C-alpha cells in the first residue's frame, strides 16, 4: 500500500534509498534533509531510516515542489 501524500510504501520507517528513489534524488540529499532537521530520521543498525510522518509533513508543506506523488521535485 502506498502513501497518498508522498507515494512511498506505507510503513513507519522508510529507507533512505526508498525515499531517494521516490523523489528521484540522491541518498545523500535525503540524509542532508535529516541532518538539517527538515525531516526526522533514526539510525537503525548503521543505516538511516526516515520517519514517514515527518516526510509527509515536509511534502505537504512544500506543495510547489511536490505537486503530486511520484512527481520529480526540483531538488
Ligand atoms: Zn507518505
């Protein structure tokens, strides 16, 4: 099941690579968003996971860049 807000799989913690693929950006870019505090993330077994709720918040706040799920944002 896919999330209606960001189009990612409907799980609580998303892999950085999943988010990067969904928004057609690099994993580095996603990790930078976590570090800047734009989205929340946790380190699980040496790998960053993105808090899906914070990603949805981020996406809905930025409706210009994220006009539709799966649309390529101008990152
Ligand atoms: Zn979502």
